[in-house]
């Protein structure tokens, strides 16, 4: 039976910022700007003010309507659900930072990197951004039934999903290893690095599959496998790391990075592609063959060219997940 971790609420007005060289995570003021690097060791933590109120939405990077995208949209014959608006759906809630969460002052404005990308795409298409929020399990039917135009909610491109949806990529799917901030562990990059460690992981997840595969390799070489530890409560998992009952956690890098920044109690020591051994990408998705995706792709590539794309990643600490170009329907993770 799969055990689901429950992420604790992380809505705070001031956070401790941990400058991690890989991805430049959480370096900056009123956002988490930074630059990429090779090292994965934690630097000195410091506290800065970070606004997670609805003002955050007003401070989003903006883009002018992109003529090529507007023309492509017109030629495609695509008709928005609501005239003049682009209805973009995604998830939000406690534990959703930095991807999607509700603003702390009104509990209704969706903020986070995925909301920023949705709003930017709408602007680039010359349409008004219309927010929609639903559960993860409900967006697929909503896109299929025409309730929503587009989803930006950390959706990974897979071959199975490509049968129903069109994709325009905008992030690399990364998983991250996090350890206690004063841990002697400085790097986890391969099977050899996890030998003998106790690692907290979610049951039935991609990251569990990675560790199980690595354990097979270790055992075939006569080495100690990693011990996989499962918790159904995030607070208990956090306590296990801080008390030394577990050595590391392994999960989505984005949420791990936000937690590390918010508490300064953990540090990043390695990343693995979310589709390991394949390469997985995160993308905006729309109903298959409805004509929208080409225009979305044009906007994203224009934002990469002009810098708004990088600004979004920087303000949410996700520069490690940057792509050099948006691609339409790239190879996805294979069917299981």
C-alpha cells in the first residue's frame, strides 16, 4: 500500500535562505535568485524577507503580447473557453511551494512558479490570464472536457499522456537528495553514494524506483544497499532527519529546496533527473490537436530569449531546472 507524505505548511513572511551552488537556490531578496554551479555543498544561511501574499502575483515578470504567437493562435483556429481569456489550471495548497500555493493573505490567489508561467503565457498570447485551481487528479478530465484551456502544474511529459495532450516544455524534472545542514554527507550522485545510508522516500514514487534500482546494483556488487524509510507524515520525516534516525530524504527537488530555504535545517547534496534513467521534462499541456500548443511554445521561447523565463526560475529558486528552449511534444517517459 502506497504511503503518501503529507507536506507541512510552509507559508512564511521571512525565510532562512540557503545559498546552494547547484541551481543557485534561494540566493536573493524578495525572490530566490541565483546562478548555476557544479558544487552541491550548502553555503551560509541568512534570513531575508520574502512576500508570499497576493502582492507576489502583482510582482510577477511580465511579457508583451508576442506577435508571432498571436498570429499562430489566430491561424490555428483555437477558441479559448472564455473569449479574450486563457483559463490556466493548476494545483495549490499547503506544502505546494514553490510550485503552487495560495497567497497567505487571501487564501485564494494562486502564486508559485507554475502560476507565474501560466500568467506569462496568457500575456504573450495577448489574452487575459484567468486562474483556475483544482486537485491533481481532476485536471486531466478538466482539460479533456474543455473546462480549462491549459495546465501549468508540474506536469511531466510521458508517452501515455501525449496520446491525449499536447505539450510545450519549460523545466527539467529534478529529484533532490537533502540531508541535515551539518551532515558530513556532501554529495549523493550515484548508487555507490547511497550504500548503507537510511533514506526517506515516498512509496510508489519515481524516486523510490531509482533507489530500488540502485540497490540492485549495489547488491550485485556485494555492497550494502540503502535502507529505504517510509513516513506518512512530513513532520515525522523531518524529525527523523534532525535526530539522525535517517541520513537523507529523496524527493522532488523544488519542494525540498523550498523547505531547506525556509528552515535552514537541510541542504541539497545531489540531484537526479525525475525520469531516471530517462530524461523527464515538465511542460504546459493542453487538449490534443486543439491548435493552442504552437502559440504557447512561441511565447515560452520568446520569454527564454528576453529573460522573463529566467526571472521566474530565479524568484522561485529553480534555476537548476532551466531548459535552453521550449519543445513541443518531445520524447516522454515510456509507458510502464
